[in-house]
C-alpha cells in the first residue's frame, strides 16, 4: 500500500513555542514530524486523543516535550497548535 504524505503546518503560536526551545530539542521535534508523522498513512497511530477542553486535538510525545495537534483529514494536514514541556503544555 502506498503511503499518503501528510503535510505538517504550524500555527503561529506553535512556531513561537518551538523557537523558545534549545536547538537540539527543535531538531528532535522537527525530525519526529518529518520522519514519522509526515510519512505515515495514519498520523493517529503515533498520538493519543485529548479529552475535555482539548477534545478533537491529538498529543504527540517526543521525550519530555509534547505537541498538541489538529488532524485535518480533508486536507491531509497535521496542524501543530502548541509545543511545550510536558509540565506546561496542557495548562
């Protein structure tokens, strides 16, 4: 089965969140998105759905960091909404 490439898009606030991290963390997060999420046929298999106030969003875990994303099936886009350390990202 051929894989359908997913595009990764960044919300402006998520882009700012990423810039606040150190270079190694930035590279690790970008590599995760490029190598794992963008190349899969189903980006949900690597994440977990969020609940309550964040219902409809998905969480990806990369070391101590979390990405909060919206998966847009109709456009084949994973929109990164928030990036942050696990202790801060849900608040």
